[in-house]
C-alpha cells in the first residue's frame, strides 16, 4: 500500500512561488474589530499546525510546497516587514529571518532559494512559535495605539495573505504525508455511508454583455479588477461538480488510455507521470481508495472529484461531450446561486462535502481561461504589490474555493491560478456546454 | 566569433509538434487553376531547399526543429496519405515512409519520434526528391482526371499545410546554420545603408463590440473560427513594429538585468539561458551584429527587431510604458490598414524589410493572448483534423506574417502560436496602450 | 556569507548506498566484555546526536546523505533484523520499521527509497530514541542470558556497522548544517594560534614482494582479505599529509584553472560544480575560511587539507610533481610507523589535529587505487554479507581514518571507498614519489 | 521491428573523448616502406566510409559517437597539425578546420564541442574527401623528400591514431544505423548454418611473478608501459570467449532479473536502461535476433556474444560461478597461445568469427581491471602526448582486439578502455577462475 501511495506524489519542479501578497484595491473599510479578526486569523494558523510535529513542520516534499514552519514564519515576517518595520520602533525578533522567510519580494532583498526550504532546520518549530508571539504582541500593541488608514490596509492585506497560506499549509502538509509510505492521518473521520450523487442538472445562462470583475466593495486582490464588460454566447453550466462516481466511469472507459481525449501537453504528462487516476488515489484490494486528511480511505461516490490537474479536467470534459466553462461564464453563473457556499476550511474536517449546488467551497474548479490581466490592469506600486502580475503566463484560472479555503476568504470574483499539471490543489471541475 | 554564435542556439526541448494540418472550413471555392497553384507551391519548397546540401538537409539542430529533408518528405506524405491513398489505385513510393514521415497524426498509426529525425539518414535527400516527383505526378494525374469537392478541399489543405512547412523549413534551416561555428550564409545580401527608423505613431481604435474571426470566405484553418463578438475598451496601437534601434535602447537601459520588467517565468528564462539580446544577435568587435540568411551582418536600425521570445516582447512593452495588444485588438486594427502587407517569403531575400505600416509580413507579432479555442469551436472529424485543438494550452498567439511566410498564406485572422520561450520564429512585437 | 556557503553543498545524485555491513572474517574472539562494548558504542551514537534538534535529525541534504534520525534507527534495525529476530521471542518495536530503516539488503525485502529519507517525518526523533532503548534492552537481556558464537559475531558486526554509521552521521549532519545559509555550529572551539606546518619529509620504502591484507586476527570486513602478495617498486612516501598552507599555494598557482593538472573527468567536475577550493571553504572578507563543526572559522595552516574529492587530490599530486600512493604502498608504509594514530572521533572536538606522522586519524587519504576485490575474494553468504562486493566498480580507495572515525574502528588494512567526486568525507591526501 | 531496434540505442551522455593519440614509445624502428603503409592505412579509411552516404556521414547518434565525416577529417587534421605544420611550408586546406576537427588537445587551442559534431554540416563529405587528398599529397611529398626520425615517429603515430579511428568509425556508423527504425545493412552476408559452439575448455596458468607491459620492440602507446612485475596466484582461463548460445542460457535463467548477480551500479543501469539482452539484440517473431553490419539477422549460436557492457560481462561471470580475468592474467595467458588471432577488420565482413582459441580478434574482452597507470608511468611531453593519462579514472580495461580492429594494430599488451556502461563497442568476455 505504502509504495503505491508514494507513486501519487507530484515531483515536478516549477520555477516560481505564487503565494502572492497582492494588494488592497481602493480603501478597505475598517471592519468592526480588526483586532479580533487579527487574533482569529493568527490563531487559526497555529490551530492548523498543531497536529504536525516539529519533524513534520520541517520537511519539504517538493519544490512547489513549503514546510509548515516556513508558512508560519513567512506570514509573520510579512507583518514585520511591511507593517512593523515602516511603523518604527520595532525590534526584529531575529535579523536573519528577513533572509530566511522572504518569499519572492525582490525589492526587499535577497532570499533563500525556495527548493531548499526543507534544509532550514533552524530556527526550530518552537522558536517560530516564539517569533509569532513576538510579532503578534507588537501588532496588537500597534492596533491598540491606533493605526492609520494605510496601516489598516496593510493589516487587512496581511490577513488575506495569511489566509492564502493557510490553504497552502494544508495542501503542503497533506502532500508531505502522502509521500510517507504509510500515509499517516492528520485527523479522524468516522465511517460513513456512500450514497449516490445527486443527478446532474444544468442551468441555462443567456448570451449578451456582462460586467465581470470585482466592484470595489470590500477587500479584493488587484488581479480581480478592473471590472469590465465581456460578451458571452448562451451556455449551460452544470449545477454540481463532477463526482468521484463519474470519474470512475471515465477511468473504466479508458480515459487515461485514449490520446484523442487529451491536449497534447496533457497526454505527454499522462505518459511522463504514469497517471492512471486523480492525485492521491491508489489501488487497495482491487478498488480505488484515496489518501486524504484522514489517511487512506474508501472513495465516497457523491463527493466531488479532487486533486485533478487541468489536463485531466479538460480531458474529462471532452470525454463527457462538454467543455470547461470560461472564468467569466463561471462568475456570471455563480452570481445567481444564492446558496452557493459549500464546505470551507474546518480544521477538524479537511475534506469536501457531497457535491451539490456549491460553487464556493468543497473544491476549486478549473476553468478554460488562461490567467491573464483584465483590460486596464496595472500592477501596484512598491514591494508589496511589486509583482502582482508577474505570474500571468502559462497558468490556468480556478474559480470558487475549497474545503481548505478559510471562511471569509472566498468570493465569486476570486481568481486562483496554477500550472496545468498541478495536482496537490483541492481542485475539481464543473462542466459547461453550449 | 563562432563560439558566441553557438551560444544563441535555443536547445529547449518541447513536447509536441505543432505543424498542424488543420482543415478546410466549409467548402473552399475552387480557385481558377488548382493545378497551377499545386505546381507553384510544390516548386517553391524545392526552391527553398536548393541551397542546402544533402548534409544540411539531414541534420536536426533541436527537438523543435526538423531537417529540411523531413519537411520535403512530410508535406509529400500528406498528399499520399490523405489524398492519393483514399482515392485508390496509388502505389506508395516506399511503404516505410508512412512511419518515417508522419508527424503527429495518431489515428494514422505509430510514427518516428520527433527528437530523432536527425538520425534518419536514409532515404537520402536525392531519394526524397524522387519521392516528391512520384507523388507530384500522381496528384497532377488526379487533377487532370478531375477531383471531387472533398478532394479539392484536401488539395487546398495540403497546399496550406505545405506553406506552413515552407516557413518552418526556413526557420529550421536558419537555426541549424546558426549552430555552425562559422555561421554560413544561405544567400548573399549587398551592403546597405543604415537609415533611421520611421518615428513611432499611434492609431486610436474606439471601444465597443466587434466581430472577430474568419468569415468563411476562402480558406482558413479551423482555429480561426467561429466568428464571434468581443467587447473592446478604447485603445491605441503603434503604427509600426518595434525596431532594432529601439531594442538597443532597451539593452542599454539594462533591460536584461531588471527583474521588475519581466514575468516571473520570463526572468527565470533570462537567467537559465543567459539571454542578453534577441536570438541570433552576437557581439562582434564591440558591437551587436546578427546572424541571418546572409550570415553574420551588422544590424539595420530601421528593421523590426526579430527572433524574440514572448517574454522579451512582454518585458519590452512594460519597459516602454505600454503593453502587447490582445489578438482581437490586433485583428480589429489590422482591418483598417489598407496597405498592410510587408515583406513576405522571397527565397532570394530572407529578411524583414524596414519597419513601416506593415502588419502582414516582415515579422510575426506576439500578442498578449493565450492560444485558446474561440467560443463554439469544435475540432474536425477524422485524422486530418484529429488534433486541431490539442495544442490549446500554454501557447501564445502571434498575429501577422513574416518574411518567411509564403505570399498568399497570410490573412488578418490567421492565428500562429508558439510557447513563450521560442526564439527561432521570425517574431517581433508591436506596442499597444490604453 | 550564507549564500557563498550554500554554494559549497554537493548535490550530485548517486545510485547506491554504501553503508555496507560486511561480515566477520573467521571467528571473532570474544572480547572481555562484549556487553560493556555494546553499551559504549550505542551510547556514543546518542551522544553524537544530542546537539541535533528533532528538525536537524529529520532533514536530508543530498541523496548520498541520510538523516541523523535514520542512522539512529537503521543501526538499531540491524540488531533487530539480524540478531533478535533469528534469536526468537522478540517483539518488534514497530513492524513498519523493517520497511523504513532497511538500507539496501534486498534479501530482507523492499525498502524505502534512499533519496526520500528526508520525507519520513514519522516516527519522531523521540520515538526513535524509544526504539533504540527497546532494542538495547533486548540485546542486553540476550547478552546476559548468554550468546553463542554466531550471535557474538553478529553483535561484533553490528557494532562495527554502527561505528561506520557514527562517522556517516557526523559527515551527514555537517553537510546539512553547511547548507544552512548561516552555517550554524555543532560545538564551540576556542580561538587558536595558527602555527606553521611541520616541514615535509619523506620515508623511503624498498621494492619487492610484500604481503598485504588482513591477517585474520581480530575483526575485519571481508573486503580486507584475502591476504596476498604484491610486488612493489621502490618508492618514497610523505611523512605527513598535505596541509591547508600547501593547498593555498596550489590555489594561488592557478590549480583550479589549469586543465593540464586534472584528469579529464576531474576537469569536467571542476567546471560543472564551479570548484575553486576544497569543500566547505568559502571566501570571507577576502580570505579563505572553512565551515566545520564549530561553524565558519579561519583556516589553520598546519591542519591537513580536508573535504577534497579524489580529483582534487590527484591534481594536487600532479602539480606537486608527485603522485598518490597505491593502497598497498600506503599499507606497507603504515606498518612501520609506530605512533601513527592521529585524532579520532571525539564528540567535543570534531576536526583534524595538526598534520604530523599520523596515518590513522585526522583525515582519510585518497589513494590511486580503484576499489576492486583482492585475489580470491568471495562474497559472504546470506543477507548480512549479501552484497559485500557489489560496490566494487568506479570507486576509489581511501586509507587511514579521520577525526570522525570512532576509536577502535581504525586499522591499517581498512579499505574505505567513495566515488571520485565526493567531498563531504573527511578526506585529504598524502604524496608519494618514485 | 523498427521500434524495438530503436530501443537498443545507448543514449547515455559521457563527458569526454577517449580517441587518444598516445605517443610513440622510444624510437620506433622504421618499417621497410612507411610510404606504402601510409597509403594503405589512409585508403582503408576511405574504403570503410564508401558505403555511407553524405547523409550517413554527417549524423551523430550519441555524444560518445562521432560522424564518419568527422573521423575522416580529424585523422587528416592530425597529420596537418602535428606533422605538416611543424615541417613548414604547408598551406592549410582551410584554416577553420583546426577548430572543427581538433578532438581534445587543449594545448592546440579551442575546439568544437563534441556533442554538436552532428550539426557541422559543412564542409560536406565531398569536401572532406578533397581535404584528405590535399593532406595525403603533402605527406607523400614529405616522405619522398625524406623525413627525420621525429617525423617518422609522428607518421607512425598518426597511422596508429587513424587505425584507432577506423574502429571507432565502424562502431559509430553501426550505432547510427541501429537508430534507424528499419535497421539498414552496411553490407550483405550470405545465409549461414548455425553450428553448435565448441565445448568450453580451460587453461591452467601457474602463480608467481610475471613481467607485463610492452617491452619496447615496435610501436606501442605509452599506457602499455613501463614493463613491470606482477605477482599472480594460480588461475584458469577459458580457451574461448562466451558465446551467444551461453548468453541465451543466462537470459533464460533470469540473468537480467536477479539483482544478486549484479554490481550495484550495474543493477541500476539495467533498470535505468531497461536492458533485457546485449546491445543490438531485439525480439523478432518470438526469437532473439541481432542488428549488425548486415542488418537484423538471426543470432549465430557459436559466435562470441558481443556489445556487452562491463556490467553484463561481470554479472554473467558471477552467474557462471567464475569471474573476469585481470588484465595481467589475460596478458600472461595470451602470450602462450600461438594461434591467437581471430577475425580482424575486413570491410566486407564486419562481424566476429566463431568463438575459438582467438584472443586477438573477434571481440574485445572486458577484464576486471580498472584503467590505471602502470608503476612509473609518466605522461609524454607536448600536445600529442599531452593528455595520455587523463582518462585514467573510472574506466575499465578491455584486452584483445575485435573484428573492427585493423590488422596490424592488435597486440597482446594493448590496453583498450571504456566506461562500464558502454555497449556500442565490439566487446564480449572470457571467463577465469581460481
């Protein structure tokens, strides 16, 4: 069993880090209690790290992933670098951390190479805990003394940045454990029934001109704007995500053996990596099971299929006689679903809920759109926003949110993006058709 | 000198062959003399190969490139496979050629691995000439006997396919010679003045809904349709391409040393390949010169800069305070330029003309658009069109045409595409701005 | 500084694990107290691991190296697998450890891939400590109950195996810390004078037939026999190892820039890795310093140069107008030096002492001999000795011992071996000449 | 069939060129007619190249191999560089050839990178023929005018150098053709019976001190000396090489599936390359056949097995309960076989003869010896001998000669050497035992 599981590890190197800070678009209105929100977000990170030992927190299982310890320190460094430092009077916890825990902000100075994060055994996980407490105290002091609008924006940004890393922390930790030959569990999950999925129904959306992108109310990353018009032709979109049950049919119909279903690069990836099923799936006693937060477990037929590459999502859609929606079709459709929230991040239950009408939660959904700037997009000024557009080539947009996305971080205009071959994301798909 | 030139060779492996056949969209109206056109196109290929020795025609300088001999045989195989075979009564010249000269049509059967085309030393270049003559005779016979509409479409498609390969043949042969330490010339080019480029002027295009894509009149590849509406915001587009003179300013201003100008993947490519200038440029006696069809020569300041990757085009636009146009902005602008044709393929003069109002000729122009299907796009049926959409991931659209594009093959709706790091294409850029 | 240090990391992948168990040659006479020796050796391993945190003990800095935690567990597994299991009545601490901590004994069953040892975050370092205690208790019980001759041999073998891993543990931990950007110290080392080295003197050895190899008295690995005759021509051998002071002259004389001094593969390695100095050396304020157990410190001119590849040792000898000794020249010479012991493993002082007449201690010495079987060599039977000769290709013999070799493990017939490019070994050289 | 054949291609990159010139050891006595010998050797090269088209002569099938055209030019350059240039008054045929056709002599100046020899399409094969004629005329003129002793030595050396390249030319051309999907034949070979091999008999050699190495009579490369004493223990050596028939038994007995038979690096190579049989063997209609100079043909059971790596030879010996001889055992045994010559190079018959008592001819024989300098070895002075010892690491000695070795080039003291994984050499093995 162990051996098979190891084979599901993605080890493809990539050339960048996309844990991008982004920036506040317009002035973010001060929430009732920024202090309370600060404390909640910071506490959730520690809550997520708690089941992981110092050893777990140190290892890096692939270049795209980072150690838990690094996520905990990097999100802390962000406040030190962009809030406390400029505010003055702050004593850095350790001057070497500026080098160790910067991710990619070139304007800030040199940084430690990403693929070697697993070799930074010092500071220890405990020391990182003390670092977090040190910075928390300083931010809380600052908040209690009062912050100006720019500082408030920076805190809001820092919290959104940390929420992004909370999802990455979960993804990366799960990937690390998936590489362990005995697939250890992060949490317990009781035995469950395996009900049939809901039948697949379709929603028709009329063609015409639509406004898309963020409207400036509340926080958004800059890549969600400017709001602009797009012309859509009429289309239908599925009212639930593709399920594990459906994916088993795709496999049974030779989905991974038929080049005509695949993009050329996708077929090359299938052969190079030997893909026979989604990420973390493995054969166990003649059946497909899947590794997840609760270790290796039987598949639930009604759950959305997860840990797909873009290529797999695209091939499935072709097999099903449909296609992926564009990111704008997705966004327009999502507006009209009142009860669109599915399962979001709950440290005690890190898996998708049953596929239903959810568009924000359960799994991210690959779209057919390339990650490109909206018309009129301009990168922000300064180090925080220095690189906001620099990942806009050869990446693919995912929309929605997943069971690893912190509640409050999801919104219909959110643009997530990954390279086409990524499989450690909580990503599935939803079909569209003319 | 030789050593420096060798360094300009791109040796990046890619996973596909994109010399796609495509298919006829609807019924192509029969041109006055298809026979004459057949003979002209076929003769031009031989004309292009004539200055290349049997040795030149055999070598393959990188996985993306193919030997001249292979291009000559593959375009011939296309007629044998898709026209003469189905027509019946044809005696294949050599049954092994079906394996050797298929490019990527999986439905046709197994094929020889692309990166090993340079090892297929047999048949000889002379034998390939006999193969071409054998097939030419059969097609001419068929044309004289009369062809049905489907056969006529297939011949038109085969000729467009061969025209694509004519440009590839020129690109690939030039790349091969660029790898020779002494940069041999394909042809002679007289000494020339080095006039200043035209001043840069801008054309304003109003916003609104536009129809884009091929309208079905005459031949087009299927990726040019369906015709559909797009909404554009007002923009300006430069009335000539960026010149060598301007590129020298970019270099002088540290363009290749400033990460803030580059996409993340682009900056990684700059460092990995050590790019300091466009492809085929080299330092000679303290000045930049460029290798081309006439060997290594001084740069002409008024020519469009050529042999750029997408990353370089994008970085330049950012440096210039502008951006690349989308493919639809480009297409809409191109409609209004009456005298848009620049230098197209002339075997005696394989270099761009001076940058002017040309949009179809001189150099291909990188756009900011990813190569994706148009709304409602459906791949064609059968082996010829089998894979028409399979390259639609992680490629970038170029518009226009180049001095290596055969006259008559260019049109404003044509969608060329390459991976972002490609530099052996005759590709430059044109600026756009809000 | 950090960046420069990182550059000294070797990251060359290798295809094997050479922590070979070997086997007892003939019956090993029972030492006065095997129990005391068992307890001493086992305690020393824990003593070496003590300054390393759980995080330090988990990371793997290159495929050739293993985590501290793994060394601690693997040496324990050896007793469980080859002593306690066959003895019967033993309850394995954890059945999964058989998979996790087997190194290369194929007869024992499948094992975890070596390059992924750094991802085995579970069991924790603490749990490994409990594993060691569990097995120690069982072995001590067995010893107290009384062991037969074969069991005694196996315990002696297990202790020699563990001593080998003690040196590897030190080498690997040092390599890991050298990859940390701030070069943390394992221990303190007081400031020292920097005296001049002893002058270089030579010992003449007459030619003729000599017996070499182990004579069967006491423990030896099987590769040290059979004892046999070799014919030597007269030679001289240096009476001390090459020093840091001499190596600085080699560098100053362009040693790393002159291809004529190097083996062809060596020169390729110099260019591929950018070697400019021995492993762990770095430039600091315009001078060469070296990373070691006490962090980055000034070089001591009188210490033997250390962390050399075979290629560097060979090039130096050529530069010095001399050559490396063969392993048999070395062995014959070592017999005659009565006071040949230098600094052996002391957990508080992990660095060589000043170069003197020492041949066993301070640093291993590269010889010119390939690692090949002695005439009549036969691999042992069974899993323990299963693979004793399987590393006998493309490796180079080192003789002597180093400051990381446990006292009592060294002897003049000991054959250590590594691939030519290895630099994380405590290895230097001694010159020979006709 | 074609596909299977392609799989037999070795594509392992290596870091060097070992077509070493070597040097004359002391004064070579002038042969009766050096002129006649010069003309014979030069003519044989052209004879070997004659069946190869210009296309065949240009391609390079792997980094270790060189194009035929290159061999023809390089051996010619050798005379121009080391004989005609120093002699004065010589007009170089083309000054760029000094860069293009130098192999590794660093003292002579920069040279074209070995892995790109296949891209040097110019000069053409015909032009290389003219180059050869130009240099031949000059050498013949010089010989007719009279040469001094040093010039005579240089000519003798140049001819030995060219003979080495004759064998390389055959090896490399065969490798290239083996990569062609249809395995074209270089020559015809009539249908043959398939007799049983001779029974395997053994010759006993007593132990004691033996003199080995070249005695200075006639030409030898410097690595064959100095002559010196070695002490051997009694051994037996097989009186013929291992045959195809025996190799089929090894395969049938799971030889390629049993790790215990292999060196660690060898087993890794088996798995990495997927070796299931010797080089150039392929399955055809359920039987093993082999590609060779006459294309793909049935195996002859009585021929010596050929195109083995060192690892395979070593594994076979272990399987057979024997071992490989050392190079000195081989040399001592070879002295006593009066009729030791087998099939040497005949352009019309490029395959081994039936295995018999031959030790010089048919196939090279892997020994267990690493390629190391003899005691007292000193590299020669000047560019010709500049690098004579630089390949003495991680290579393995082969003794004897093969059906691709020119007659007159073989001798019992000849030391051929290759890396352990090489399979395009005409190499087999002979067993030894205590």
